[in-house]
C-alpha cells in the first residue's frame, strides 16, 4: 500500500476511514498476512511479516491477531451454537475445557450474547451475528483485533450499542484494534483516525492480489471442517 504510515501502540484503538475502494480491507489483509506487501515494512508485535514463513504467519494469525469479517457468516460455522463457535479457535490451545468454556461464556456475555449461548448463527439477527463474529475473533486473546466494518448495515442505535459493549471489552484486555469503517460513530469512539484515500492510495497490485488469494484457513477456522 503506497504512502501508508501506521504506528499503533498496545491497547490503542484506530479507525481506518475511507470510502468504497479506498483500500480499507486491503490494509487489514496486509496486517493479517493474507496479502503480502510489495515494499516497505509491516511489523506487528515485533514481527516482520515480510520475512515470515508460511508456518510463522499461520502461528501469527492464531496467536497475535483476531480478524472479524464484514460479513459475519464468513467466520462462523452454522451447525454450531454461539458458545461452540467461540470455543473452536481455542481448540489449538492447551488447557482445561472448563477454562475454555468460561472464557467463551465471558466473551459472549461481554458482547451482549449471554442469552444466546445455545443459538446457531442462522437464529441470530445481523447485529447479533456480528457480535458473535467479534467474540470468535477475540477468543484466543489476540494482541490486535482487525475488524472490517463491524457496524455495516446497522442502524445508529445498534451501532452505538455494539460500541458500548466492544470498546470496554478491548480496554479491559488491553487489545489494540484497527477498525475499517465509514461509520461516524465508530470514528468518534476511536483513539486515532487513519484516513485512506487522497494522499493515501492503495497499490492496485494489492487489490488484485487480495481478490485472487483466498483467506488462509487459520483466520477462517471453520473452512477446514
């Protein structure tokens, strides 16, 4: 991505703002290691993404970042309940099942889904499905959350209510976040705003690469099932 300079501190929340085609999703995909930057440096949590092997990138995506897609169903398994969906990313971790269940329940409760633990994605309204996708993205306690327009298609009230739950959760865990958005409520809630468009133009080569390459299984955990 040409001309983009981004420095995000631990626990800091940033809005990546721009219109359609401005490169917001491409920026998230570069930071997730899904798309390889053609030049410059991409460093997250002391890791240089341009120098990492495929196995190192897979581990990075499992342990360092959480990715919430704009279409929540992309990261959810329809046959599982909300609780089971959040527990799936934890299966690669060691530890007792009881601890994983408690963490999954706590995440769902923090995101307003405490009464929806046994519901499947198709039984949730759009806003609830987006909340579930965020819970899945945060399941492994990532240091950086990447969220692609999480309030898209929500009305002002639903957007405000989601932010009222999500931001305190991120603050309490010290999780940094980059949220791609066109929602003014999201922009006003962030610590920093990074505008895309104008002088910050995405490299067309990255657009092409992003369209051609499928997302890896480690940030689409259910595609393997």
